C-alpha cells in the first residue's frame, strides 16, 4: 500500500493554532517596535499572512516558530519601507509592571529596572534576548527566525548579559568583579 504524502496544512488548522500564539506574537512585536499600535498591526499582518500562506506551513514543525519568522519578516519589510528610526516608540517599563498586581512591590521595582535595561539594549540584542530568554526558543530556532548564524546569536546574548550585568551592579564591575 503506497504511503500518501501529508496533506498540506489547512487554513482552519492554522487559524486554530493562531489563538494560543497571539499573546506571544504581540510581545515579540512590541519588543521589535516598542509601540503598542505598531505591535497590534504587526500581529494582525502576521495572522493574515499565515492564513494566506497556510499551505506553506510544514506539518510536524512548530507553528509558533513559523509565526515568529513571518512576524520578523514583516517587521524587516516595514523597516525597509518606512525607514523607521532606531528607538522610536519607547513604552515606559513602569506601565508594564503596574498592570501585574499579583507581584510584590519589590518584584515590580526589580522587573521595572530590568525592563528599562533590556529596552536600553541595542535592537539586535534586545530581539535576541526576547526570543531566547523570554520565549524560550533554542539558539538554533532564534538564529533561524532572525536569519543569522547561531554563533551570532551566542555573541549577541553574551554581549547583552555583560551589558545588563554592568547596569544592574555597576559597583561590582568598577571594582574588577569584587562584591
């Protein structure tokens, strides 16, 4: 009996898989754009493109990774077409922490400080940190989404960690690493 080739992913299947990914897509779009309305537009464009190209999705692979790749591609196209300047649309990190009432005040303050420092990272480091540490993607998946070598991912993450550590405890770095 011959084995049938797998049926292309249907639009309905992609549509069902979109809902659980929307919050993560929006967070990634916000990390890229730093503007809420732009993040909304990026997610909407990603959903539309995913539904239009549902036949291109390969069953058996991670739908979220495919969606992140689509969103990343749309963002790069937007940057090219609109020549968006680096750093526009900063969203105050205090407003992000304020919405989470379940955290203790100390945790809110620390989260706010960390978010400020992450937002201060260069865009390529900020994006890489988000994909690898917030979304929990592997270095390979992060590299594939950003269309860069895996070594570049590791380099960006190492540089980001150093920069964040310097900002979170400047006295230790000034004294040569002694607490």
